[in-house]
C-alpha cells in the first residue's frame, strides 16, 4: 500500500470521524433543543395554570362579593319595608280604639291590666277612653282613672309610687309581638 493510499484512507477515516462527530453533535444539539423546548413548554403551562387559578380565584371572590352585596341590599330593602309596615300598623292602632272593635279591644286590654295591677294603681288612658275604662274598672275602687293625651292606644297603670308600670296598650302589644309578626309578614323565599 502506497503512502498515497494510506493518506487517502486516513483522510476518509478522518472525514468519516468528523462526519460522525458532526452527526453526534447535531443529534445532541437537537436533543438538547427538544428538551429545552419541553422544559419551556412545561414552565409556560405551569405559569398559565397559575394565571388561570389566580383569575378563577379573583372571579370567584368578585362573584362572592357581588352576592354578599346583593344579599345585603335585599336584606336592607326588606328591613326598610318591614319598618314601613310596622309604622303603618302602628299608625292605625289609635283608629282601632275609635272604631267598631273598640269595646272588645277595651275589654281585653282592661282584663290584661287587671290581671297585672292588683288592688291599687293609677290608670292613665287617652281622654276619649276614660269613660269606657272607668266603667270597666268601677268594681275596683283602688284603681283611679285619669286622662293622658300621650297614651293613644290603650292604658297604662302605675303602682307602688311609679316603680311598677303596666303597659296595656296596643302599641306595646305590637312591640312584643313584632318579632313573630315580622316573620309572618316576610315574603316567601324563592328557590334558586
């Protein structure tokens, strides 16, 4: 084998080795590029998932806040309506004692007053009710009836020098019964 052939063989082997190294380097570069792209895609997906979760959390918080505000507005409006209803009912109470139901109402209020007062008391009532109240209390000489223009819906008795006050008025009855009445006056809740 001549030197020229040897050099040709060495050149071919070197070229093959260079080609193999080049191919290996390109394959390694392609692998690294693919891995880097996969890592980048994974990082982007994680970041996107975090952004989606944060956006969903912000949306959920905004919806919950809107629901709370809406519920607060409904409850405020309902409370205002109930306050108006109570005021309207309270405004009609004096008229009840001037209307056709006066006698049965006075009988019931007087019976409640007698059950709580005892033998002696100062009874005050609206001037228009003095005669009716005095007639109902005539059998109890220790109960003195006097007019009081500030009492418009029944009668108030004081005993023991004013230390014990018995309020037999429709206003106080409304006040005592209002917690139950307001529940009955509430509109039925609609199912969501």
